[in-house]
């Protein structure tokens, strides 16, 4: 029988923490770190709470009641996720923005989601328009153009052209639909 492998690649697939978590290679950090042990205990204790207590805890953490019809299991999962986000940090603003976009497309009846263009924070979008070069910087929470922040490329395109344009199309991020 082979001895157990204790390197980062083995842990990566087993679900254990990676070796960047501590000097002991990430092994048993959960037991030694009192904050993580406390968080694990709090999450494990959610199962023992009554549904009324879970709903009260949801209101405390989310600042609103749980959605109607949400099962007890999903309430527990939502609370566990929120507790972990508080302890370890939540999703980046870029990811939150992408999720909002996908949720909006779903509400409009989209059947599938193309990945579209995902812009990395710090990227520059450059467009020539009527003899002038316009540069937009991609920020984590939107875009920056001429020292001002914007949430939408469409607003920037309209400011540049003086007319309504699709911002992503103006900056060459999407292709026009072909005429058949």
C-alpha cells in the first residue's frame, strides 16, 4: 500500500485546503484555528435550530426575511453561505455584476447564456471616433472614462457619439447579427 500523498495537488482534488493556508501544509488547520473551528461549529449548529430561529437568523444576516416557500434545508445553506462570506470574504464586485446580468437575462426569458466577453479589471478599451482616440479603463465596479466612473459602456458610448449606441458594440466587444 502506498503512503498518503501530502502535496498541494493531492489536496486540490480532495477538497482539503491548499498548502498556502499555513506552515503545516494546510493539514489540520481547521482544528488548530479557533476562528475556523468556531465558524464550523456555528454552521453545524444550524441543523439543531428550529425553523423559527433559522428565519430570525436569516433576517439578522440578510436584513430581510427568507423568500416565501424556501425550504428549511435551503435556509440552512443560505445562512451557512452568508456566515462563510463574512469570515472569508464574498464574491468580487465583477462576479456580482456578472451574476446580476445573468439573473436579468433569465428574467427576460433567455434560454441559454453565452459567456459573452468577460473583461478583466485593469484592461483598457480603445476606440477611434472622428479623429479622436477614446480610452476606457475597466474597473472592478464599472468603467472609468476621462476621470469619471461609469457603470455602463453604453453611457460612455453615448457621451462620445452624442447618440444612443450599444456600448459593447461601440467598443468592438460584440459582433453584429448577420443578415440571412
